[in-house]
């Protein structure tokens, strides 16, 4: 269960970073 929590945390962090990158790219265009 601990491993799943860590995996979910990493996935959430990755999703947030990707979302920020997409927003920045949209603003550039």
C-alpha cells in the first residue's frame, strides 16, 4: 500500500508538471 501511495504521488506531480508545460506552450503561441 505504501508503494502505491508513492506511485500515485509521483504520477500526480508528473501530471501537474506536464499541465504547467502545456499551459506555458499555449501562452507562447
